[in-house]
C-alpha cells in the first residue's frame, strides 16, 4: 500500500504499478491517523526540498511530528516494523567532517530551515522513545542528498535544477560562489540501503547514515551537467540562502559494517540516467 497526499508527489510516478493487484494507492495526509493492516511501514512522507518545505512550514513540522506520532501509533497497534526516513539535515551546519551518526549536530532552532531540520530531529526522538517505552521495532536511516529519475522538475534541489536549466538552455543558478560542497547518492543505491536496513534483525535501530561520500562543489556539478547535456547555458550567481550548510559528507562506515552497503553508481553514471529521464519530461 502506498499512502501520499500528493503535495510534492505525483500519481504518474506510480502509474506503472496501478495494474498490480498487490498494489494499492491511498490519498491520505499522515498528519491524520491512519487505520490499515500492514506488516511493515516505511515513513517517507515529508516535503524534502527547501522551496517546498518552506512553502507551509507549520504543515512541514506537523508532517514530521504528527506524521511520526500517527505512524508510530499505527505500528504499535498492528505490531508492525517501522522505518523512518530521517535526514543529514539533523546535523545542521556541521562542525565535524564527515559526519558520523554519533555527532549531535549544529542546528538553528528558529531559522527558515528549522521546520524541516527540527521536525525530523523530533521524529527521531519519537522513534527512539517508542522503541524504549513501547518496545517498537524501529529502523532509522539518515539520508544524504539523493537524486535520480522521477524527481519533480520543479523540485528545487540542485541536481534537478541544474539538469532542467541545462536542457532548456537557461542560466544555471549557483547560490554563493559555488565552492560549497555536497555529496550525491543515486536513488537505486539509496533504496538498496533502505531494503537492507529494513531486513536487519530486531534491535538494530540505527540511526544509520546512507549517502555517497563522493564530495563535489556546486561549480564541479554545474560543469559536469553542462558537459553531459552538451548545453551552452551560462552560470548565474545568486546570494547564498540563510543557514545553507557549507559542507556535507556522510561517514558511511556504520552502513558498511551493519548492512554490507556502499553506493555503486557514481555521479557520472547517475547524472547520465537522470538527464535521460529529464530530457523526456522536458520534451513532453
Ligand atoms: N532526496 C533526498 O535527498 C532526501 C534527503 C534526506 C531525507 N530525505 C527524506 O526522504 C523522504 C522522501 O524524500 P523525496 O526526496 O522522495 O521527496 P519527495 O518530495 O519527492 O517525496 C515526499 C513525498 O511525501 C509526500 N507527502 C508530503 N507531505 C505529506 C503528508 N503530510 N502526508 C502524506 N504524504 C505527504 C509527498 O507528496 C511526496 O510524495 C522524505 O521524508 C525526505 O525528508 C530525502
């Protein structure tokens, strides 16, 4: 069963599954209780891109916090194993590099990103309290920047922005001087990590970082996208948004030890596959 309120998601992304008798799609907002019978719950509901999560910040916090309470309540009622898609944003603008799971983070509690960062932090707190207090079977991963086909063309995150701008021949928007770095994980690698984590024995709770440690500046990313799309777009520099982290890179040693996981798709290959997808979307 797939549950979504379609705030940033699209039915088109699951259209190919609708004819499968084992697949059910339900429009539902996780800030309201849900009564279904399932064995396992993946709690992924939450806008993840700053433009979307800052559109209605109160709803963003509600989605993370009330959403976690409702999904944990459901898991408790039906005795289901429950997985939480947490985020590298729980580390905020980190003082150590790369970030291991033991790092508590440096997060602004009152800034424009706080609805997302603090919402996800509170969701983690709820997961671990349900684990300690109610013995719930929880699995928590902290996802670092992930990209790939089926992202929304107006998602607002850097990989899709650059690709769509390059394909359309529009200026590539770079915030700041482009020297800030990010690591980019291809979606198939991430999902492989999700499945491995969900299948770990009882008591393996995480949090576990999932991401690709390869680190690139925004300028390097823009140059690669321009080359792979053979685009003549120019670079356009804009001021850095508030609380934008300067550097972010996952320490994935724990994922290696616990899950035998490491990313396989490098940036070059992942960008090629994503560009292929966006060429089709932009053309239609
Ligand atoms: N992609 C990344 O780089 C990244 C990084 C860290 C964490 N995450 C987390 O992974 C999860 C999925 O992210 P994504 O990149 O696929 O983003 P996305 O925006 O593509 O997907 C989020 C989905 O949640 C749905 N949703 C939002 N609010 C909801 C609500 N109140 N009730 C029901 N559904 C709701 C949206 O419609 C959408 O389908 C999110 O929880 C996000 O915070 C993603």
